[in-house]
C-alpha cells in the first residue's frame, strides 16, 4: 500500500553508508503480485534473510513502482561491497533463491544478486 506519510528509518549507534540499486520485473501483474508475496515476512526464506545479515548488511529495503524496483542497503562504513556480494553468492540456498526469483525478474536466470541489481549513482543530496 502506498503512503504519503513516509517511512521511518532505523537509527544506528554508528555511522552508516548506503547503496542504492534498481532492477526491473517482468511487466506482468500476476507475477509482480507473486514477487511481492514471496518477499513478505511470512514467505521470505529465513536462510536468505540471515545470509543478508551475515555479510554485514544492517538494513535492506525494496520499493516498487509498476515493474521497477528500487533497493536501499545500509551498511557500516567499513563494509566492502565486492567481498560481501561474493560471500553472499556462496551462502546456502542463495543460488536456489536467485533461480527461484529470476522467473519474476528481467534478467538471465543464472545471474547472481549482484549481477541482477544495478548499482545507482547518487546525483544529488541535501547533506551539508
């Protein structure tokens, strides 16, 4: 459900950095609905959630508009993207999960998460 009230952001007791990524789903309302369902708390595979945390990711959010996804990942400042994505791709059930969700995504079915999701470049901010 869309909201114009915003989303509360978790506060951490350490400085964090953010990575933003995008990916497109297949433009099929039935598949999109199923993709949303399989990412819900009751349906998401616990091993995948645990694996994401185990590589050092503090928070991960996915937003959707039509068939376009936007992901925000928050990590500690010393987080190394390449190392973490390599470790993530070798965790138990990760390849199985990627193959499963690829039927919803505009991607090559054998792609890793790091290959599917495209890192975005920040082009503007208000920070002082």
